C-alpha cells in the first residue's frame, strides 16, 4: 500500500479507555489513534475485547472510563448529541442487521429520509448509487431474506455509505459468511479503502489485513499488545502472544493446546 | 413389560405389540360408537327440534339478527379492539421504559385488569361510574362505554403481547438503527414496532376473537333496542317466543365469524413458522 499522508488531527482517537461488564474488565486502558483515510485492522483471539473496543467507538457500548473522539467530537461527553455524531460513523455488523421488513432500497432510503431528512428523490438516487457501488443494483426490490449472506452484507455496507459517513467501522464483517461469499464483501471493502475511507476493521481475515490495512493492531486480554504495519505485526511479530495467535490461526489444530490463554468474555464477538 | 422375555422366547405367548395396539384402538372406537347410539336413542328429538330449531322463529329473526345484532357485535368488538390496541401499546412501552414509575404503573395495570373478570369491569363502567359521578357522560353513549370496558380489559392482555413482540425483535435491529443515527424513539417507531407487529399478528387476532365473544357482556349494561348485539338480541327473542331457537341462531352467528378468524390465525402461524424455517 502506498503510504497515505496523514496530516491534521486523527479521525478516531481513543484515550485510556476502560470497559467492564459487571466484574469482568474487558478493556483495560486502550489508547489508539486512527488518521484520516487510514485503514486499521484489529485482530486478536475471541474475548480479547476487540469487538467491544469497536463498539465503544460509536458508543454502542458505553465505556466505563476514558474518552473517545471521532472527527474532533468527544462521544464520551455526556452532553454530546450522540445521534448526530453517529450519522458520521458507519457501522457494519457481523450479522448484517438489515431491516427484514423492508426491501433493499427501503433499507437504504428509510434512514436517509428519517434521520437525514432527505427528500424522496434524493434518497432514492443516493441508494441506487451505493447499491451500484457494491454491485447489487439488480437487487433493489428484493427483500433481505432472499439474498445470500454476502449480498446482505454488501447491502448493509451500502446502507451505511448512503448516510455519507466519514468513518466506517466493521465488526467481523465476514465471520458469519460461507467461505465462498467472503471474497465479494472483502472486494467491496478493499475498494472503499482505496477510495480513501477511514476504516477500523475487526477481522480474522489475515490476507485482507496484510494487503489492505495501513496498520494492524493486535489485542489480547483487553490491551493492545502490538500496533504497527501489517508486515511488522503479521510478518514479524515481536510478542510471544501475537506469535501464538497467528500460529493458531494458521494451524487451528494447535488451538486445543493453547485454549487457556483468555477466553472468558464471550458475547461481543 | 413382557418385552424382556423376548430375548429368551422370540415368539412369546399372548398378544404381540401390534395386536395390543389394534385391540386398544378398536375398543376406543367401540366406546365412541356406543355413546353416539345411546345419545341418539335416548334423546327426545321431537322436543329438541321444537325447542332449538323452529324454522319459523329462526326466519323471523332475519334480517335483524345480521343487520342489527351482528353489526353491533362487530362494532363493539372493533371499537374495543381499537381502544385496547392504543392503550396496550402505551402500557407496553411504559413496561419497557427506563423510568421506574412507568414500569411499575404498567405492571400494576396489567395485573389488575388481567385479574378481574371482564363482567366486573362492565358493571363498573356501566353502573358504578354513572352512580358515583352522576354528571359525567362517557362519550359515545353505550358504544363509548363498551369500547372503554372492552378496551380496558383488552389493553392488559395486548400490552403483554406487544411487549413480548418488541422483545422478540433481535437486539441487532435496534443497534443497527441507532448506529445509523436514529434516536431511540424514532428507531422504535420506524424499525422495531413494525417488526414486532408482524410477530404478534396471530396472538392479536386471537385477542380479537376473545373480544368478539366478550362483547356479549353488553347484556349487563342495559341497552336500547337499537344497541342490542347478538347475545342480548338472542336472549330477548328467546324470552318473547319462549323458545331457544334464537339462542342457537345467535350462537351460529358468532361461529360465522370466530371460525374463519381462527382459520386465519392458524394460517398466519403456519406462515410465520415457515419464515423461521
């Protein structure tokens, strides 16, 4: 990847972030900055807190302590208009979460009309444009249940893009997909990255992380263990925990041996 | 069971399992047929026909039983359903509210109105309230009273149904809506409630059937001739003719509506089952 010029303030800034569910401390002091146009992949074993971190960035999870800034606005400020900030942050879920009672086009137009108060014609135009972008223009009138998982996820991406976000968050976007459907979704994400979208991606797709990400962040046990270029973190990990994780990904049979590391959290991913 | 000696003795004495089964089924049929015959022989058919199926009395009920009585029953039911739906929705949302007193109030409401007989509510609205507050008039006269009484009862049941429906919508739907910038209220109205209603359409229709039958409690309100519904109409005519045919006809009119509605509910449930796969 060509190095991006990352001038100005960071698009996403996480400062000393803590999050507990009851007695279970999932995030233990996270500091992270993501510049404008940067693509950052967050990897780590399940229960490492990576999904929780992502969900804290648009405040779907309320942090216990610490600050989150997106585009210079502090989301953790109790007086912030969270709905207004979220309009600038697109979120893509593992389970797609399309609205099943609406057609594909309605999934894309309803949020624009209700939230952004766009007119009917403009909403339809933006929807058609974004459906084209994810290669699903012909599915405009279909209902989500008639689409494959990969198509649903691309519609979900188009729905987020229709709101004109400055930042896109991806929470394991391909984990619920059959292997043969993963490629189409990753292709859409790759194109988005090339267009200069600021992206934070929680994923297990190492090839994607290696080829598309500007930075890879490895999390384990609620802390960031390594943060660097893909070549550095994936290619030449410095920490034992990172090496363990990567070797388990490459050779799942090893997983049995290493199971005791940190698998308590559950839930968020 | 004698099955244990099957190992020792493959062809055991006595009845095999298959023989036992057909014997048992045969016995059940025999009892049923005997009961039907006993009833047919012992019943006084002439008397039954006289009391319940007099064609001229039945004839004299038409068209009023449809144009007046059934019409009023439907009207009472629908107005009660409308009041119950609106009130039930409010109670359901209160029950799910983050504000404690709202939840508390909704809980008490549901417990009270599910726990009391509908008849008592009718008497309360029809007799107790006018007695206690002589000046007040419930808007819509009898229709208003019935709508209110039926609605108050129905709201308690519907609130629980609606709450369950809202909670049955996957959590991800609210999260997706919120992350697109919907406020909680707008997400509820545009995204969650439409899906909840799809889920609860069968139980809501069942509630409609229940209300349809409960509208017969109007009998206890004291209504004008024009306001009579099926039960009252049937009973009045039964006493003037000293014959039970009107009761039978009124009953058939209820079934005319409830059986098709029940069929619709089963169809919807089957379809919903299919959608889940």
